[in-house]
C-alpha cells in the first residue's frame, strides 16, 4: 500500500527460511468462507468497490474498500487463506482489525508482487517489511499468520509468525501490543488491483 504507518520495527526477521511449520490437527480449522456466497462478510468502503464470489473465490475489484468478517472478535489464532493478486495489484490480509475497518486499522499482512509500492507479500505493513518477491503475480499461494500474546524475556508482547506456501519467513515480536483483538478483513486497494481469495480458515488458540 502507498502509505506510511509510524510504527517502529522493534524486532525484525528472527527466523528466516527455517522451513515449514509443524502440521496441526486439520480438524481444528474453522472455515470463514463457504466458497459460494458472501455470507459472513461485509463490505466497508466505496460503493464503486466490488466484491463477489467468482469461480469459488472472493473476488475484489474497483475503488478502495475492505471486506470484513462478521464473526469475531479473535485474539490468539492461526489464520490462513489461499490468495492470488494480479500484476501491478495491491491488497492486504488484515487481522485483529475493527468491525468496520479502514486501511489503518489492525495488523496487515501485505499482498503485493509487482505494485509500485515496493513492500511485498510477506510484510506486516508499517512494522516489518519484505522487499523480495516471494510470489509471482497471477499465482495462487497460501498465506498464514500465527498470532499470540506471549512473554519474551519478561516482557509482554504479541508474537506474529508469517508463513508463505508452508515456509516460515520470520517471527515478529510486537512489544507495543498494538492491536489487542479483532476481526479479519481483506483490502481492495485501488481500481488497478484485482484480488482473489479462497479457503479462508481460522484456528483459535488458547489465551
């Protein structure tokens, strides 16, 4: 996204390229998208932004908006989706956001392969930035975050692990605990962006 969030990167890439995360019990995942309708989702933003279900995926086009889950709030969880972004497109996978979010509300896992904004997929926007292209435009990829309030060396913080296609990129420690809990959302960034999302799932974790 072409914006700046004044948040310091307190801990950058702690665990780069350490391979796939461990396999959890698949039965614990809860689907948030039925693959057929927008039930459980609500658009927030421009009337000229369009969200529909196309070929079994949430399909975002048009002017800026957010598509937010009506379920929640969630605090500690694993959250994953399969996503595709067009060449030159920009989007975001939001977590711990508000029920009616704007672009600045909540943590944002950036979705961007070739947009003019150089902050690429794998970044937590405004906090920990990745400039390497991990995903080619037009290709489906799996995106997962694990989010948990924790303690590190006696200091409370929010621990966020970011994984793409089964490969953990890093673990970010947010000592400010910037966002406490919230909903999930996807961003329609601009008229030149086309984003598709399928298999949206959450696994709540114990507090």
